């Protein structure tokens, strides 16, 4: 699975996301910011889940579950391309 963020989303290093087309601003925790940056770099869900599990020393199934919920939130906020099947 390879979610694609909308092109109008800008993620700042200080933890804010800004949607240029609507003016919406999102406050991001460090993990969310990192995930969005990885998505913008073209990383896929499997790579992100494995990297988070290794970095935080957490079980991969728990990371995958949380990541799936995070992607669902992105879809609900219309921050991923509508043609993606998350």
C-alpha cells in the first residue's frame, strides 16, 4: 500500500502541517510529522511500519494497527489522494 499525500500539504520541521488550498493548519506530534515526511519522500506503508517498529522497539502488529488508524484519519481529513485505497 502506498498512500500519497495531497500536493497542497506542507509539513514544517517544527510540527505543523499546512494545507495551502484550504488554509487548514494541523499540529503534528513528532511521529506524525515523521510519517508525513516519509510519505512525501515516497516511502510505503510497509517500510514505515518496519522502521517505526525498529526505532521504537514496539511489536510490528501494534505499529501496523496504529498506522492503519493514522491513515484512516488522513483519509477522513482529505489529506491523501482520493484514488488511494488505504
